[in-house]
C-alpha cells in the first residue's frame, strides 16, 4: 500500500510582501505601494506572465459567474502557457530556503515542485477544497498518492536567484498520471534541474488503489499534452532505474526518527518532503562535507503517520564503476561521484516505507 500525502497538484502558497516601499537589496525583490514586484533579471518575462495571468483570470471569471481572481492569483508570478497544456511560475530563493552551501536545499526544490504543481491545477479549475481533485474524484472519495519521485539538480540556485519552473501532467498507463518539471535560472535561461513523478489514485476510505476511470480521465487529461512530452526523454535514464530490495546490515543508519506535527500534510500524513530529509539523515558526514546531492529517486510504498517511528538506512551502491574497466580514471571518477541506496522502515515491525537512491557529485572548491 502506498503512502498518502499532498497530491501532485497541491502545495503551499509562497508569502508575498506588499504595502510600503522597501529598501533595495541586490538580488531581492522590491515592491512599491502601487506597482508590481521588481525582480532583477525578471523584467523581460514579467509582462508576458502578467498578460497570461490576466487572460487566465478573465477566462476563469467568465466561466465561474464573473468571480474576481483572488489576491494570491493576482500576485502570483505564474500562468498557463498559450496552449493551455503547461504552466510556468517564477520564485525567488529566500534566505531561509538555503543550506550550509548557501544554495537552495533539495527540500526547497521539492517544495517548489509541489507548489507549482498545485498552482497549475488551480489554474485549470481543479478544486482546492478537494485537495486539487476533480469533480468525479470527490464524488467517489478518491485522492492522489505518490508512486515515485525523481529529481535531478545540475546547479543549485543561490539566495536571491530567480527560478522559473515549468510543469505539465499526462497519462501514465491505465492506473495513474505523470507530472514533469523543468527548472531554469531565469536570469540566463540555463536549465538547472529536471524532475518527474508518478501518481496513482487511492480510495480515501478503503485505502485501496483504483484505476483511473474514463470520467476522471476526461476531466484530467483534457489539460495534458496530446503527445507524450518527457522531462527525461532519453532512454535508460536514471528516472527509470529500478531500486533493489535492501537487506541488513546497512553501512550507515539513523534510528528512531519521529514525525513532528509540522511534518503532516493536508491529508494528515507525513509530507513527501519529510521523507527526503529522513533519507539524508543517514548519509555519512564526510559525504555531506565534500559532495552535493545531484540526483534523488524515491519509491513510496507505505503511509507514515504522526505516531510512527522510522529508521533511515543507507547502503553504498556497488558495481557502478564496472564500465570504467578498472582504468586509472575509474578511481578518479569514484572520488568525484558517490552513489547510495536507501531504505526507510518502521522501527517496530521493519516494514518498508520508502526505497531510494541518491547520487552525489564532489563539490568544487
């Protein structure tokens, strides 16, 4: 049974400052009392975003009895693209979203992915009261649950950087959906990351998985690309790689992790970003000191609730250097890149909650 948490369309709305004119600080947004936010490197993109947002708001108002867009919708730096099949939004990296390397943490990235997915769902009319579910899903008591999440970061944004995230959703077989993301540094247009995820439907009462019915399919996939569009289009990419079953003993572990109240999501279960933090807790300190996370893949298997106790286990993944044929460059490559397998399990009965893989690249000094 899969874990349940905030669905692919859900997230938290970022705080936006407004009101008095603020002092100008390099790399930080400035908002005037009567003006739009001024963000370095964003000037060329803002008019297009504003026009698209206005058009989407007007369309939503026309279809919803003339309701005016909310304050959050008017301040949000995001909108559907012209084809209506994908959504872009820009975010400023805040000081509290960076870690010891003075760049955004992977948890920050994962939170932004949730946020832009949620805002995309809202922009096409999905309900927020029903956790971004469709009309048919709410009638049948169905919710979205995560099956897999795969994130690759090529270059972490720093405090004050503006990140543009594009997302879209599409069919993934008869039992689920797939949501992809592309992340760019808006100042120079550089692609700094990609992500993909798979989602399935669960009955909220029975906790059983359910196929995507034709009614739900008609409601969801009308907003999706007509032909497959993948963030990782190449074959044999890391997002497809299976994660093996892990057995004791683990080389590294962090035992007795307990969910905080703040870790619970709108479904009263542990949020998926918390799982990322738990996985990283058992990474050896020398890797944290000398490397940065390049790729993380998580397979979700069971739900975790507020009174569960979790053990985080980490294993060195063997056999990744065989393609180097034992050459001198193999040793150098191994020093530059480290790869681990992970397991999160209940401390009591040992049942597996989450299975993962991380790849780490050596920090440039």
